[in-house]
C-alpha cells in the first residue's frame, strides 16, 4: 500500500477504527515481546552484576582466610611451644609464659584466637587465656581440624565455636618432637569483619558449606540455617560433630522455585525472622549461587525480583507510551496528509471551477459581444432605415405642406373675396345713395355718404394690408390700445350683418378704459372673426344674442364673447384651433380664422380659449396683457 492508498484507506472513519483495533491487537504481542526481551536483558545484566560482585566477595573471603594459613605452620617450629609439649606436666609459669606468647602473636596478626593443644586434644595454652571464654583446659579432639593435624597434615575447618559461640575458620598444624607429633597449634580466624562489610553494603550475600549450612552471612537470621531440609540421620551426625555448636540447623522457608540456569533460581523465600505459619515475609527473589574457588563452599546472592520486575514494568510503560505516541502520530500524520490532500483536491477543484468559470465567462462575453455587435448592426440598420423614413417623411411633409399651401391659397382667395365683398357692397350702396342725394341736391347727406365710402375704402386698404402681413410674417408690434374702442369699431362693421340676421348684440365693455397690449388691426381681425363665427352660428335662430363682457385680473384683461347658438360638439371643441378645421359648407369657411386668431393673441402674449357655456352656446375668452398706464 503506498502513501496515497494508505491516506485514502484511512480517510474512511471505519477504516481508522479498524486500524486502531489492529494496533490494539498488536499491542499485547508487542508488549510481551518487549517485556520478555527486557526481562532477559535485565536478568543478563543482573547475572553479570551479581557474578562480578560474587567473585569479588569470594576472592575477598579466600584471600582473607588464606592470609593466615601460613601462621600455624610458622608456629609449629616455635621452640617455646615445642618445649611446652615435651613435658607432660607443667608449672603455672611455663603455661603463663606460652599464654602471653600466644596472646602477643594473636595481637600482632589480628587473628581471633591462637591456641596450643597436646596430642590428647587438651588445650594447654591459648591467646584468650585471660578471657571468660578461655580455651585453656578445653579439649577439642573431636574437631576434624585436630584429627587432620594429628595425621600430619594441615587442618582447615569452619565451625561455630563451642566455647565462644563465635563462628570462625580454624587452621591447624602439628608440632613434632623427636619425630613424633606431640601437639597441634590452631589459629582461629574470625569472619565477622566480612559479614559486617556485607551488612554495611546492604548486600544479601551468604556462604553455605558442603552440608548446605549457611555459615557466613551478613544477616544474622540466615546464619546456621540449611538451604534445604536435611534428613534426620545427617542432622544428628552434624549435631554430634559440634561443628555448628548448638545450632538447630533449621532449613530456610522456600516456596515455589524455577530454575533459570545452573547457577540461578527464582524462588519464593521467607525471611527467617517472619513468624511460622504467617504469609508475611514471603518474597520472590533471584538466587545466584557460585562456588567459592579453592573451598567446598558456595556463595549466594539474594536479589529481590521486584527490581527486575520494575525494570520490565518501566520498559512496558515506555513501550506502551511509545505505542500510543506512534499510533497517535500515525493517525495525526495520516489525518494531516488526508487534510492536505483534501485541501489540495479542493484547491484543484476550485481552480478547475475557476478556470471553467473563466472559460464560460469568456464564452459568454464572446456571445454577448457577438449579440451586442449584432444588435448594434441592427440598430445601425434601423437608424439608417429611420433616417430614410425620416427623409421620406420630410419629403412627404414637404409635399403635404406644398399641397396644403396650395389648398390654403385657394381657400384664402375665397375668404378674401368674402371679406372684401361686404365693404364693396356697402361702398356701392353708399355710392348709389350719394348719386340719388346729389340728384336731389341733398349735398350734405351725399357728402356724409362719401365720407363713409372713404372710410370703407380705407378699411379695404387695411384688409389688404392685413393679408400682406398674413402672407409674410412680420414681427408683432405690441402697443397699448384701448380695447373698448376696438370692440365698438368691430361691432360697427358687423352691425348690418347682425341686423340682417336679427341678432341682438349686447356690449358691456363700452365704459372700460383699460389699455391692453396689442395691435389694433390684428385685434380687430380676431374680434371680427369670432363675432362673424357667432353670427354664422346664430343664422338659423330668430332670438340670436351675442354678449360681450370684460373680466379683470391683476395683469390681465379677459374679453368674454358669448352667444346662445348651438355651441361646439364635443369632438369639434378639440379641433377648433386647428388650421383648416371647419364645419361650414365648402366655399363658406376656410377653417383658418381661429387658428390665425389664436396665433395673433399668442403674439400679444395672451391666450385664446373656447368652451361651451353651461346654459348652451359658445364662449370665447380673449385674455390679454394689461398695458401699464402712461
Ligand atoms: P371658418 O369660420 O372658416 O369655418 P374658423 O376657424 O373661424 O373657420 O371656425 C372654425 C369652426 O369653429 C367653424 O367652422 C365652426 O364650426 C366653429 N365655430 C366657430 N365659432 C363658433 C360659434 N360661435 N358657435 C359654434 N361653432 C363655432
């Protein structure tokens, strides 16, 4: 499984659980292996340590004991001792002399005791002659070291002193007088110092002899106990030999034991001080036993197992922690890797999405650009079309205007004729009257008629002048004019027509002296047009009535011309100021009157409006600016 597969595998939660379970199963095996390895290693280390210590201890003992082996040999040639043995009876001084001699030797050599026995085993003199437990007079013929020396050899023996009750190592050698063994000199060496050393070093070390009796030990309770239970016969023999004095030779308490190798055992052991039948004091220990070279002794080292176990426990704790840290580290690393991998994956995905979005955006922009340029093209085409249509429209409009102009011209000609006809008819009738009056010689009346003719001619001149103005638009010349006068003058022009149609004209404006801004002729043209329209509207009625009123506001003056005719139809009212709108018969109206009038009033800065009166009939309002006085 490579890294990536591992990461993928552990991404899954249940896989992670499986991994932890496997690791948990591995844990006991791992701990067992580590524990046994550490146990073996600890034991080996222990063995090495114990061996080196045991060797040191045993060589110490051997050298300590061997150190004094020469002494009895040396003393066997001592003439003073020899002299004493030559006689069977001795006086006190002779004995005393040897006692002091031996005491001196003992002091010098630092041995425990030096003493001299005759061939019967009786102690003749001893270095401890002056002590309570003096050997003098005691018989030690039962001691093997005596027997060995009496046979001519060196005697070596470890025993518990029967008199002193102090254990010691006895070395003996025969004294020869006249080629015959006459006695034995013995040196007792104490092992107390060694034992003290072990005790101080707190080492549980002891030495057993060939009878498996513990003879030297740093700890007193172990002393003169046997390593194993011994049979009664052997026990009796040993007690009889007095080697261990009055010691009971009780075996030490041993429990379950395992042999680790030839020299090492693990066993349950109870400290001898613990009371019988009490589990207290039992301990599992390692017992390492090595022979003491040059003797028939064995040296033992008691090592508390707890130390080895502690080593194993320590290593197991470390191993368990290492396992935990390893598992956690693996999980952490894998988790991190998985995190990094998923982050990378996310980044890649994000990058890909971004790229795709960028591509998509580009495509969209391209599409939009294309669409835009298409619509741009379309727009341009449309603009071109519009321009063309506009051009066509202008052309059509021009044509229409042209046609309109022509029509207007024709209509205007008819209108002009209509306008001119009335004054001309009046002039003709005044001229006819004048002719009759002259014939009758009524010259004053004739003159008056001629004056009227002159006035009418002037009026005709004015009308043609007005037409000239209409044909060529001249800038308006506003001046203060007296509205009431213009109204009266205009009504005079209409008087005849009104009379003909039986129309009553009520002028309520005569008293007014307000000046307004305008131009007399053009304002008369407007009034005339409106009044004539009213007369036309009333032509079918017998009770025709036209009423003129004035209204004031701060700056303006409004002339209201009301008739009691049919008024405007709703639809017509919207179009009455449109050029060429007329409801009259062909040849009777041009439909220009109101549109021209409206334009004239606008030129004066005023407004011309038309409406139906609630009681019937039409109302025209001519709103004009008031002229300032002066
Ligand atoms: P024309 O008099 O040549 O028809 P105008 O522009 O003067 O042209 O008048 C337009 C129309 O307004 C008239 O044809 C008429 O139908 C309507 N009109 C004008 N004055 C009156 C009025 N006092 N009563 C009813 N209709 C009127």
